[in-house]
C-alpha cells in the first residue's frame, strides 16, 4: 500500500521530523540574521580620520600675523594657517592670523601695533615703508628658488594680438591699483613699448587678478595683465601669454622697525634655516595669489626701491 | 527513501543553501552600501555645515565677539533645510557647548548635549545608535580644523530610521525572493522527477507483469525518448531473448529426454534379455535332456521342476516389468500414510517375526492425508521394507517415520541398522536389474520401481547411508498429488 510520497510510515516520520527540524533551524537563523541586519549600532570611522591632540599654546606669548584677502575667512585660514602652524611649532611664540580687507588696513594695523608681523604686497610695502617705518625681513622663494615673480600681458587663445605693439586701439584690463604686478608693472611695460594710455581704446582696473582674467576670457577686454603665476593657472582654459615683464621681487614679510628683535630673529630663523630633512617644512606654502612658496630668503628691502621708481614715473 | 524524495531533499537543500549564501552576501553588501551612502551623506552635510561655523569662529576670534548668536542662526537654517536632521551641537575650541538645538529646558535631560566635552583628542567619527527620543540616529562628530588649528567640533544627528526601514525592506524582499525561488525550483524539480519516476514505475510494472507462460502478451513499456525509454526498449529486447532461449531450452530438454529414454530402453531390454535368457537357457537345456531321454521319469520330473522354476522367474520379471511400466499413470485418491504403513507391516508380520526384527513406526501427530495412488505407495513401502529386512541381520532394527515436511509435502523414511551401501553403489542401486543379491533372490528392479512411483507422484527419494551404521531411504510426496509440471 503506497501512502504519502510512497514511503512507509517510519521513514515518513523520519523525513518529516528532519524537515521540521531544518525548518525550525532556518526560522531561527532567519530571525537572528534579521536581528543582526537591522541592528545598525556601531562606530563607523573612516580610515582618513586621524586623532590630533588639541594644542595648548597658552604658555607662549601670542603674536598677530596680518594677512590681506577679500575671500571668506575659512579660505584665508586654509592658505595661511599652515604657515602659522609651522611658526608655532618652530618658535616660542604663538602666532595667530589677523585678517584685513586691504593692504592699507594691514599697514595701519602694523603701524598701530595691532599686528606684529604681516605679509604685504610689494607695491604697498614700497610705497608705505618710509611713512610707517616698515622693514621687509623675508621674501618667499618660488619653485626655482628665486625670490622673483613676473607680470604678463595675455589675451585669449584666438585673439589677433601677438605682441605688445598690437595693443594699440584695443581694450586692456588691469588688476588693482595697489597691485604692482597687476597694474604698475604692465603700465611700465607699455611705456617701454612707447604706448601711452591714449593709444588704447580703454584701460580699466579690477580689484583682483582673477577678475581680470575672466573679463578677457569672456571677451569684454582684448587683453589683460596679471601676475604670471595666476595666468599660468588659466593656460588650459584658453589664455595665451604674449609678453613677460622683467623679474620683480616677491611680496615680503614685513615688520616695523620697532619690533622686538627676538621675535624677528625667531621668524627668520624658523623660515630661512629650514632643515631640508624635516618633514614639517611643508608648512609655509601655497599662497593664494600665485605660485608655490617653497621657502623664504632674507632681504634688506633694497630691491623694492625699483618699485618706488616705476610707480613714480 | 525513494529516489524522488532523496533528489528533491538534497537538491532543495543545496539550492536553499546556495540561495541563502548569495542572499546573505548580497544583503550585507547592500546594507553596507546603504549605510555608506547615508554616512557619506551625513559627512557631506557636516562638512558643508562646517564652513559657516568655521567662518563664525574665525571672526569671533578676530573681533572677540560671541559666536553663539550667529551659530544659532546657522543651526536653525540647517535644521530647516536639511532633511532628516535631528539635532546639532557646536562646541568651541575649548570644547564648551556654544550653540545647540537643545538649549530648551523642556528637552528631556538625556536628550540634551553635554555642556563640556571632556576630551584631549578630537577625530571625525560616525556612530549609529538608538536614541530614546528619535529612535535610530546617525551621529556624526565633525572636528573643525583649519590646517593644524582646531576651532571646535560639531555634533550632528541624522534620522537613521529610514535607513533601517530601507534595510529591513531589503531583507524582506530578499527573504521573499528566496522563498519564491526555492519553492519554484522545488516545484519544477518535483514535476520533472515525478515524470521521470512515473516512467520508471511504468517500467517496473511492465517487468512485474512479464510472465514466461504468456510471453506473447504486449507489455506497457515507457516509450519516452530518454534513458528510461531506452531502458524500456532494451527490456523489450531482453524479453524477446528470454522467450527465444526458453524455446531453445524446451527443445533441448525434449531431445535429452528422448535420448535418455532410448538409452534407458536399451539398458532395460538388455537386462530383461539377460535375465530371461538365463532362465530360457536353463529351460532349453532341461528340455534337451528330457528329449534325449524321455523315458527317464525321474530325470524328467526333476527337470520339469527346474523348468517350472525358470518359468516362474520369467513370470516374476514380467510382473515387475508391468508394475514398472504402470508407474506413469497413478490413480490419485485420498490416502492415509499411517494406514498404509500399518497394512504393509501386517503383510510382512510373518517374516518380521521369523527374522526377529524390531520395527518401530512413529508417525508425527500432524501427518496429513495426501493424494496418491494407494497401491503404488504400498508397493514402494513394501520394497523399501523388504530391502531393509534383507539387509539387517537377526535382531536388527528398522525404524519407519512419517510426517509433514513443509506446507506442500510430507516425508516417509525407512531406516535400518544394516551394513549400508558403499558409496560407489549409491548411484547404481536405482538402476533396473542392479542387485547384489544371489541370482534368483533379487531381481534388482525394486528400487527402480520405487523411484518410478515416487517420480510419477512428483516426489523425491534420497539415500543417506553410513556403511556399518545405518541406511535411510527418505521419500517426500506432495500433499495435493502431482505438482503442476512446468516442463512438459
Ligand atoms: N536397506 C538396504 N541396505 C543395504 N543394501 C540395500 C538396501 N536396499 C537396497 N540395497 C542394495 O541395493 C540393491 C538393489 O536393490 P533393489 O531393491 O533394486 O533390488 P533387490 O532388492 O536386489 O531385488 P528385488 O527387490 O527386485 O527383489 C540391493 O541388491 C542391495 O544391494
Ligand atoms: Mg529389493
């Protein structure tokens, strides 16, 4: 007599018992799995996170380091905080950034003692050093270990302008009147080519170098003048340089003559005498308005006299 | 366990297991993808939120103003614009709570952020945990760094319940998928195997039905176009060969039977000729002597007596031959073996007494009656008994036993303690005219007649003899008369 699945009752019982057992196990397993899957508790720490001790600088005297920018505060900090970190690690002072909206404000802060040391534009330094007893102590070196930068005249890729002489009757955009490399030096370059303001259709100043580039690339101006390092960033976006200036000194680190010589010496010591083997020397780099600062070199400020001469022309 | 069950069970187990492993791998993979997505989302929001907070902290550092107010504005902006944001706390670089969504004194205590975070290290961390108020929360602790400068920490809580729900529905979906796929596979498997075993069953049924007696009957073999179909076809061929070889066997058996019969007739006639010839020769020489001297009455009388003895011997031989030839047609009636034994013992009682032999007869209590030819069986027993009586010396013992051998047959044995039969004779004693007795005393036909009768009853006869100890002749007879003959 055949019954369920053609089995005798004994083996049917065995199979049913096995199946039942398996089913119960499966049920239990599913339940445990569910519990483990929906239980999200836990720490999910990314590998990139690092633990950093909160530094306590209170034992060192605080010094204020003036920098200029029209960018949001956190961007300026991103640029200059590494320099501060480097100085804090390598001097017995605690340096803190002090922001300002313009070089003249920073000069005022230097003069009033509100900031102890500042990064100034070379034009601002050259024009205000006598009035406020300022003294350049260091100038940054670029990738080629030169404390030099250049101004460039540029146009867009497809422009018919190929040399400075072609600028006659064209519209030219310049950077701020406080910028030596973006305003004074290009004007000097035009004069060397015998071009005066009247030979151009239009000549205008814009507050910063990026604006100048944008105006030219958008076709609002036929050509523009900026610092070389800024222009280089736009070479792959349709910018073409057609004239380079003679080398100019880089923006100096400035103090007042009355500044504490110990602090000045400490800064110079930390920034100039960098041990090439040290891993944290990458501190003072990446100044926004151009080029990568690799290190610094001492200066007596005399090379900035050239700027005075050009601006007085 | 049937093949079907085995296959379904093991294949089902394997499929379920594989499905489970794949699903679990899939589940955990997707779970981590979902979590990662959610966490990176939370981190993006945190880093976006960090920018205005950083600015606020920087400005407060520059101008020494309290950033709380502007931070509160940022927080409420983020709470309003970021979906699923549950709470947000901002700590300054002294790890003191500067702004929070939970200043409200109505907030339950455990939901309120600690006013100070007592820690010397900061790091970005994400944790997911159950919150009393919000259920599942993805909490991200985002330190605000600019280069090496630490400005504070934000702690943000995002709603983790939708993630959990998503993972749960993933789980349930996979579970259902698993169940459905396994069920469908098992069902298909069941159908396939049922088809397979059905044709297998068909084949075994066909094999069961196969009977050599009716080989012509067409069997319902499966004719599917697979291995089982082939098996069925092969079985058909095997059946053909069986039928053929059965024909051949019957044919050769007939041949053997014929040859055996001819040989037997030869042996029988030479035996008969020899026996009769002896007597006829004797009679002839007597006749010759009488003819030569007919007047010698004394001699004639003596020779006539010898002639009569010779004729008597011939008569006995002919009578026994007749008995022997009658063996093929026993007339079956219900007989009682015990009764037959008693009869025979009565017939022989004189001789038994004269020889001083002890005879015992022990029929089993369950000895059934059988269908047999009463006189032939009597003849058989008589022959066996006479042989034993001839064999035993004075004061010998003969033991007759009868009983049920199995459901279909009985046994009858005659045992004596005579000299026994030498092994070289055991094959010869059933031959007609084989005798060890003196001429005129035994004809040598007794055991042939016994064997013929027993075979005509479909019985068997067996000899067990230990020379010098005992001799047992055992015959078995079917209870219901002749067995059906399988070979004609
Ligand atoms: N019980 C026995 N013990 C010993 N020998 C036996 C016994 N039964 C038969 N034999 C032997 O088998 C032979 C053949 O027996 P069988 O009955 O065929 O012929 P027989 O007894 O010699 O002559 P018959 O029976 O024709 O008078 C006997 O001659 C005898 O030698
Ligand atoms: Mg005999």
